[in-house]
C-alpha cells in the first residue's frame, strides 16, 4: 500500500532509499537544501557530481548518498520563478516526475522530496505544492515500485500548503 507523508524535518536525517536534492544546473553545490545535503554527505559527493557534468532544469541524476543515512541522492534542478509565463510549471512538474521515474528504474521503494524551487528560486509555495502533490499522486497511482514518498518540510508555510493540497486530493473521506 503506497503512502505519501508530510513531515517537518531536515531531509538529510531521513532513512529512505533516496533523498532528492534541489540543486542548480552545475550540480556543484550551493545554498539551502543543496548545501545541507553536501555537508551531510561529505566531500565525496562533490567529486561524484563533477563526473555527472551538470543537469538540465527539470531533469534528474543520481549519486550515492555517501555519509548520509539514505543510500542514494537524486539531484534535480527546479525552475527559477520568472512570473509563470516561461514554462516554470511544466519544468517543476518534470522535476518530480523524472526523480520518481529514476528512483523507480533503480528499484527504490522510498523517496523524500524537499519543496523544490520554493526557496532561492522563488516559486510561489501554494502553486509549487499543488504541482508536487499532483505529480507524486499521479505517479504512484500509475506505477508500482515506489511505496513511500515523504515531503520533508523545512518551513511551516510549505507544510501547511502541502497538507491542504493532499487533503483536497484525498477528498472528504480522509
Ligand atoms: N531539509 C529539507 N528542506 C530544506 C532544507 C533541509 N535541510 N534546507 C532547506 N530546505 C527547504 C527550503 O526551506 C525550501 O522550502 O528546501 C526548499 C527549497 O529551497 P532551496 O534549497 O533554496 O532550493 P531552490 O529554491 O530549489 O533553489 C535552488 O538554491 O541552494 C541553491 O544550489 C541551489 O542554486 C540552487 C538553488
């Protein structure tokens, strides 16, 4: 039975098969959750990322988790919010879809996401959470393999918005 959970937690602490990193196109580290993951995984992560030679916005690439509890990290690059008329929604949806696809192809069963693009990249949190919940729900309804998805929330607004989006989807019975 697949499940979606919303937790107020530091994603680097989660014992799942893969945690998702909200990276930038270089994959060479940065701030926010990217910095936290690199700090927790250790310097070997940067060496592994250098080999990947970057990542296009909306795409996803995988590395080991090194010193993390999670054996894998899936790096994806969200869109920078530029007002909503430059394909941002489609690119953000692709981040979730391609990360789940990659995890499924690797035979992973549990994955944790941060709120991609909701920090430095400035995506409006409500709209981003709608996309996140829609893509994860659709993927899990149409593919086997992934049994657990955790949304790791680092601020209250993200947790509130995700919870509302999920409750709307699950309907009054939930
Ligand atoms: N665990 C879970 N979530 C976290 C953590 C953490 N340890 N640290 C930050 N977050 C949350 C933020 O609060 C935000 O809701 O992750 C979400 C995404 O924020 P950013 O990390 O700023 O990522 P993003 O908006 O996608 O911008 C990506 O920022 O850090 C740089 O290198 C990164 O250039 C890239 C850009």
